[in-house]
C-alpha cells in the first residue's frame, strides 16, 4: 500500500484500538467511515459507498452520514448487534497545527445504550459479564446502565450459567478471552447476544467492596472495567453491587418461562397473551420493569410473600385510596432512568421538569400510603427521602417549558440569578427599543412598509423597498446591502444598540448553560435518594396493580402452607379466561398431597389437558410473587422450582430435533428437581415410536415417583400407562371428560378422577376441517386397528415383556408376513367370522365399518363425482376377499 495521508494515518491509528466497532470519524459536518467499515456500513445502512484518493487502484472505500442526523444511523447498527465508536475533533481546527487532534469520546454498544428508541420503557437493558473459576464455577455480574441496577451471583456448571444468563435477556455479554476461545459459537447461538471481550479487572472496588467472596468481586470488576473503558463518562448512578443466590428465588428455567409464556408468547414473542400482560396495570415505567423482574424471580420466603399479599388485600379493601394512588402514580415519570441521565451527562431541561413533576407527587403518594394503615406500607415509605430540597431547587431554577437543547438559552427561570436577569433586561429593553425605532422611522419617513430586521451575517438593519427609496431624505441612512427589490441600511444609533443586544444574548446563553450545569451537579448529589425513592414507588405501583387485577378478575388471596399440599378449588388459567368470552371458562379443582403426588392426565385432544397443567404453574408463580390468584379457594406450598415440558419445538441452530429438545428439557427437570418442586410433563415420548415412547414415559414417571417425590402432572395419550396407578401408590389417574352425541364430540373441559378410554384425535381433525374423504378413511383405519384383526398389545407393565418382544409385536402389526396375511384371509368367511357377527344386526366387522363410513358422510357437501368414488370404494371393499 502506498503512503497514506496524515489524516488517514490518524484514522488507522485510532481504528486499531477499536477493531470490533464501526469508527464514526468526524470530518467537518460529517462522520466518515473508511475501508472495510465503509463497505459494511454502506450495506447495513443502505447508503452510498464512494471513494477517496486519486489512483483508481488506490481509492479508499468511504461513506458518511451527517453529524446532526447520525443518531438514527447509529441506532440501526446497534439494533443489529454492532458497536459504534464516536471519534470527535478535540481541538479547534483554526488553532490546529497539522492534522486536527481527534479522540474516541464514547463507544456505544447494545448493552450500554442510554436513550433513544432502543430503550423500551418497561424493559431493562442488561449488560452481563461472565468470569470462570476452578471447578467450573462461574461468576455472573449484570448492570442496567439506564437504571444503575448492579447484580452479581455465582453458579456451578455451564448449563446453570446458560439458564441464569438467559434469564436476563442481555443485549451484550462480556467474557474473558479463555471463555471466548472455548464457548464463543455456543454462547452466541444459544443466547443470541453481542459478545465482547473483557480481560481487565477494575481496581476501583467502591461499588463492590462489601461483597464477601473473591469470585464475585472479580466478576464485578470485569464488568466495571469494560464500562469505564468504553463509556468514558461518569458512572455515578451505578448502585452498589447486590449479591444474590439463584436459590433465593423460585427456579424457573428458560424453557419453563417460554413454555408458560410468562413474559411473552411462544408464537409471536409479544407481551399480549402472556402472564405479564394479565398482571400489568402499573402506572409507571419503573413499576412495569419491577413487575417483570418479580414474575421472572418469584419469592421463596413465606414472610416476604405474605407481606406483599397483605398489602394487596388492604389495597383491594380501600378502593378510594387505591384510586387516588393510581392517579398520583400516573404523574410520576421514570425516576430511575432520569437519575441515570443526570449522572451520564445527557440530561436536558425537559428531563429536569419531568423530575420536578415526579417529586411534586411524592408527598401526596406518601400521605395516601400512610392512610392505608398497613404496617408493611408504612415500613416501605419510612425508608424514603421525599427529596423536598431537590424539588424546591428545580421549581426555582428551570423554566416550565424549556427547549430540548441546553445551549440555546431560555432554560433558566427569571429571578434565579441576578446577572442573568440583567442580561435579559438588556435584551428585552433592546428589542422594545428596536420596535419603537421601527414605528418612529415609519412615521418620520412616511414609508409604512419600512421594517427593521435581523440576520446573523449583517446584524440589525432597516429595509426599504426600491419603490420607496425616492421618499427617503438624503443622507438619513447608511447603505448596508442591496437586494433585488429592496435596500438595507444602518445607522450609528442602531449599531450601538445592536452591540448591546447581541452581547447580552451571547453572554446570556453562555451563562444559562453554566447555570444549568451547576443545577445538574446539584441534582447528582441526590442520585442515591432518588434511586431509593424510585424503588419504593415501583413496589407500591406493582402492588396496586395486583390489587386492580385481582378485583377486576375476581382473584382470591392464596394461603401459603408449609405441608406441601396443593388444594385449589375452581382454578382458572389467568390468560385463557381473559381472551375467551366472559363466563365461558370451565374451572377445575386441583388437589395434590402426600398420597396423591402425581396425576396422570388422559383425555381427548383439545379438551384442555395442557391448560389444566399450565394453570397450576401460573397460579403458583402468581402466589409467590405476591399476587392474588384465579380460583375460588387456594392453599399452596412454596415451590422451590418449576419445570415444564409442554409443546413441541426444535432447535435447528443447535442441530436438535423436536424429540431431542424434549429429552433435554426432561433431563433438566429430573436431574434438578427436588421434593419441593413442581414438574409438568406433557406428552413425553410422542416424538419416537409408540413402544419407545411408552417405555420412556413409564420410566420417567417411575423415576420421579421413586427418586424425586416432586408434585407432578403428567399428561399422555398412552392409555396403557393408566394401569401404573395400581403399582405406584402416589400416582392417581384423572382425565378431561368429553361427551359423544350424534357422532360428534363435545369437550366438557372438566377434569375428573379416573382414566379416559380414548383420545378423539379424528374428531379434532374434523374440527380442523381436514378433507372429509381423509376423515372417513381415518375412521375406517382406526376401526380396523381396534378390531381383532390386529394382535392385541401386551401391557407395558407386564414384567415378562422384553423390548425385543415389543419390537417384534410392532413389526408384526406394521409389516405382516405373507403367512400372517394368509392366516388372516382364511378366517374371513369361516366360523370365526360368523362368531364376529353383531347379534343385534347380523353384520360382519367389515360390513359394520362400511355402514359407519356411509353414516359419517355429509351428503350436502359431496359432489356427484365424489359420491361415485365413495360408492366404488365401498363396493371394492365389500367384494375384496
């Protein structure tokens, strides 16, 4: 490569320090990108790729964006998981000798975004770091830069690491080089995050000196060091690191969160249709974020659960106070993120007004909460500072409707600063004088269209149209500028006044900016009290949301008992009942105890087995976050973990089939669950052959029954498994009932004791409106499968049955030998066939199946051609030997 220009050499030196980021290099009014950055950015941003330099073979790829609209382009890149380094000119070009000095002033990454439409109001934006220690111990630290929340924990094993990190849904993951080398592809694919390398550990431990163990401090130090390197800003809003253990909360792994649709739906990843959607009646953004955190981390402390439940009960009983509280909370802005913006240095006048208005609501919120008479509520607000002195500062300093920019003036109130008032007086009097002068000149010259204007190039001027120039007295004005249709003039008196006005405006804007910076620094002193206040108001907001939802949806207060029994009367699924017509939901009782630890659920497809299972899990989670539950009565234990395997899904990115995902999720449940856990397994074994599936299902049930003892709901279509209730004392059969009427099935959605006799799969296919010819054929085949023409299946529980025998029997059914066929055909018209005749109707099995086929036809929907085809099929079937 030929020698580069000094500017490109400077670019390459800076780029070498930020190889994993797009370098936005400031040149005048543009940010420019060069070389590979330019090629990639032009493609991602859909902007024109140009070149720099003379020789055709030496042209440097180049593209750029205007600096004033760069934010929208940066956001596009961050959304796609890229990083952007902002390189600014750090000296005045007019004073520079040689190339203007430039430095990277900030690196923006998916995990460090502070504002813009990348920040969702009710979602956290986590940046997470991982450190590895001997014995496969992992330290996990997380920070939400927008709120200052700082958490740290430790887990054992790589699978536990994946589950814990996935719970944060981080936008970016910081890992040491040793982890990158070993797990880069797996972490990137399984977590879908931007990976960043961070090997340094911060020496400033002021935010985590209180931690007890070395591993946690290293995990925090890694994350803090990374942040200090890339943000190059104040991080005063970061809260002291809070250590927690995963077992301090109910364990709900990433699969279970997805299967239960706690935060978003499986199908379209939207909030609507999730448990969060049902429970979210919060009035503040920070309350919405806290609710999401609570749902993802339910409590296991009975005392804490009952404190929340007690305040929810009080809020339900005190309707008028709750209504007042809702109205007051509605006036509170996002105190957490406003504090973050103040510390980060990107707060403006409008943010300050939002902060002031929020603080103005605090005294009335506290008064309302005090009036509830709740010990827990009084305890909550007793920990808070209402920041009255900060509110008074903002009330006296910031204009009520300030501009977005903090450099254009008109941001500080009159009366706040004497010198600023003096400048403003000069400006106002000067402009009044200008208006008076214009009126005076019109009268004295007789030119009514004469006007006094201003522009930044020429300052103040007197403008007269060319048609009126002959009416001007000779020598009255000094010519300043000639236009096509007018002349502009100046006078000595106007020049003097212009100097006074412009000097006052310039000094006023400069002083206002300085005063605003002073106010911002004073607000920074209140960051910790503001964050504490935000936490308390968020808690109150979530609990009033629970009360609101409970009253609207007729939820009840659950009783939390320690004996491990579950007794729910008329349980309902909180989401399903909200999306179907009012009153249409069929409630069901759920009872589990020491003699009834496992329920085997059978019954028709679409009858509600999965709904029944999910509603137990959701009711348990709701209770342990402090919410009332959808039921008539509810007595619940405190579950330490919930495991679910519901629904079919594959993971093609990991090369895992639906059945493999099913087995991995089942493995996670049976290896991690304890006797205090809840396990929900739906249709385990359906992804393989019938006998393989039944064998696995039975073995899993036996293992949970004998080795774990967890409360378990297990749904299946393997009716053969219902005989296990005779062998496993704590297993009980229940089924979802259905009624057959006039050849049609009515799903009753009622769960009752006992085993179901069939699954009604073909009737579900009818509801799905599969072709009638296909449905008729399926019914015929089913009848043949169920007839005595096929060998009876030996019960799986028969200890004498080996897997080889099962495989042989299956082979005989699906692939009969010619001798088998011959044997079967010999009996078609023999003595055995006569014995098969229906005594009431005198029909053979074959004739009866044909009649059923005819009865199933809907003649109103059969064309003449289809009727002939059906008749031909029936005739051939009857004539077949």
